[in-house]
C-alpha cells in the first residue's frame, strides 16, 4: 500500500512539472535577499514553487513553505553582480516576489571632479557607485534643466572617469550630471559653467507663415529648438537651422532656441 501511495505522488510530481510555469526577475545584487510568497497548491499537497534558479544555478535550500528567502550568500555574489532569478511553479497558482525593488540599483555616486576643456568636452570622475545606472547630462536653459545626453555608469565602488561632448549655446552654459534611481529622486553633481564665444542666434521672420530660420551674424546656423502651443503642448523639437511650420494652424506659439524663449504668431 505504501508503494502505491509513493507511486501516486511521484506520478503527480511528474504531471505537475510537465505543466510548469515560469516567473522570473532580474536586476543587480544590492546586499539584500529576495523574499518569495509561495502559495499552497489547491489540493493542499505542497506549495506552488518547486524549483528556483539564480543565474542558472539551483537554489540549495528548502522552499516548501509559505514564504522563503533566496539567500544570495549561497551563490557568493558580490554587490553589483547581475542577478537573474527563475521560479518554476505549478500551473494553477502564482507565486510572488515580495520585495523586487531590492534588485534595483541605487544612486550613491560621489562626483569627485567635473570640468570642461577648450573644445567643450565634459569630463567627470566618480566613486562609490552602487549599481549600474545612466548618468544624464543636463544643461540649464529656458529656465529649466534639459537633458542633452546619457552615459552609462560603471556601477562599482572604484573611481571611474567619463566624458561627453557638449554642444554649447551662446553665452553662459551651465552643466551638471545626474542619476535617478527607483526612488524617483534625482541625485546630481555640482553645477559647472563656462561662457562660449558663439554669436547669439536670432529667429526670422517675426511673423511666420511657412518656415522659421535661425541665423547668427547673418549666416544660417543649427540650434536646438522646441515649439509649444498656447496650452503648453510640445509640438516640435529638434536641432536644425530651420523649422517647417506649414502644418501649424494660425495662432500664438512659444519657441525655445539657443538660450532664448520667445512668443511668435503663425499666420497665412
């Protein structure tokens, strides 16, 4: 009789695994373990998850319980190491990662230096990064910080050096680098500034019917621009020496370009 019962459970295990479902998550080890909510099977025999792998290696720990911990110390992971977790579970139940945010990188960088050279090449150095995050290069123009580029961070504690080529506008340029992590809070370096010798860009004509042109000292020049309607909706953006406005309806608009903000009227 005991043999028949054992055979039944083995058969049930094989059938259940043949209908396996998978739940996965990935991120970076930040020093905190992941907790899994593991519901019981509908027939009351065991729990939903029957196998856990971390970066392809099987978790060597008991998981047949309502909640279990994925102990990363068992895999000798270091902070900043990439993590890919897969839960294999039965078909008619759904496990849940209770704290997935612990695998998301945090912005902890310290900017030890930030400078420009004569060609507008931005250089900065950091230490104490805790996970791979993008650095946003931001330029203060049009009364706000405008993102002008992205550089991927190294994400480790050592000193790292980065560069980015700035396209300056006329007059004073103010620059910083920032990171935003899963908390949605922005962490920024100190601001640095330099004054370019570029001539001020002017827009023509004042009353627009078909196109807007940008000139400096009477010569066509390219500049970053944005056009908004009277309700604040962004309609056009780009980097050019002209803007086709034929598809704009007659009315009042606002334009940002170079380091200037203006209002203009579009009329046939």
